[in-house]
């Protein structure tokens, strides 16, 4: 008897659910269809550009390559949300420097796909949010040694990346090729163009990483600019934030960063967190350089 009553109730609930779904308005169905939990393909945008340069979306090959990156990146929800939150924290700094250095704003997405705006190290040894190699960093004026590594200094690393990109643009007269060269080098890019007798990125046969590189940038840019189309609900106040800082100038050696931090009423952890370019527990500073340290208030 008890089981019969339960069965009747379950049947009634199921019937009600079916009626509810069947009677849903087109707007409600559309909303459900766009929910983050719904797995589906997406229409490609009619047009898409990077740094003002259009992707040739009339090509079936280009459509397929872009579609791959949109699918891969749109369904990596946790990573996208983390990138959005970190973007709120770091993009204001990056955007300001890009503008000052004459680099198109879209290049902030290059940093985003390179590192997720994290201070990581690649298997090849590229480091920091812009994934700069030691040789390139030193060539662009960054201090890189056992005690200081300015590839982890967001402002200085961003300016170094801008210097590279401006140089690449002068060489190729094309921002898309400049971006591709950030992945495979200027010489490598120039050699492929010459060998294959073409003048643009999209006609090049490349290694898998560089062949996907521009499409990853384009896909992440498009998803982040059209979040609701891909099932994301994200509000402006949900991102990560930086605390207020005092800037302390330093031009002397430091025998112990732990002691230095204690003297400035912060922990060693806080010192290293907000000044990640410090790579040792001391500073010799034999060159008498001047450093600006961020001390959280």
C-alpha cells in the first residue's frame, strides 16, 4: 500500500514536470538551452578580429580551427572562471601599459593564454605571466639572476613583452604574425614565411602549438566578451582584488628578507606574494640597483 502511494505520487510529479517543460515559453527553453550544464555546439561568430585584423572566416579550415578552440575553452569552465577573476585583478595594470607602449589591447589575451596570469614556469624555462625566456628577458633589460627575476614583475615583464611585440610588428607589419612570433620566435616565423612563400599566418603550415596559438587567443577573447552566450553567469564584483599598498624604495643590500618584512610590519609570505620577483631570502645588490617594493597596508 505504502509503495503504491509512493508510485502514485512519483507519477504525479513526473506528469507535472512533463507538463511544465511542455508548456515552457520559447524564452524559457532558450534560457535552459544556454545553461552552463547543457553540452552543445555553438554558432561561430560572423566576424572576429585580433588587434583589428580579421580572421578569414570564409575559409572552412579556419572555421574548423576556431571552432575547436571555442569548444575546448568554453567547456573548461573552472579555468575560464579563474581567468576572469584574475583578469579583474591584473588586467587594469596590463591594459594601462599596453596603451602606453602602443600595443593593441587584445594582447592582454595573449598573456592570459600563456599563463592564466599566474607566475608559472614552462618546461622550456619560460617564466612569469608573460612566459618570457631568460635570454629574451635579459635582452629586453630585465634583471634575471638567483636573487631577482623580473620576469615575475608584472609591470616590467609587460613592458618587456611590449618591446618584443613592437619589434615583431616592425618586422612583419602585421599584429597576427607578431603574436605568432611570440610563440615561435621572429626568426622561426620569418623562415616559415620564406620557405612556404606566403605572407600571412593563416596560410602557414606550422607546428601544432603555433598553429593553434592565434585561434586560442581569438577564442578566449570572444568567450570572455560574450560570456552569457556560453552559459557563464559572472558579475563584476566577483573578481579577485589587490589590497592597498605603500611603495618602499630600496637601494641597499638586504641580509634577510624575513627581517626586512618584520621591520615593515608584514610577513615574509606577504612580501613574497606581492613582490614575486624576489627569488631568494636575501639581496646582495652589488650593482646598487633601486627597487620599488609593495607593502600591503
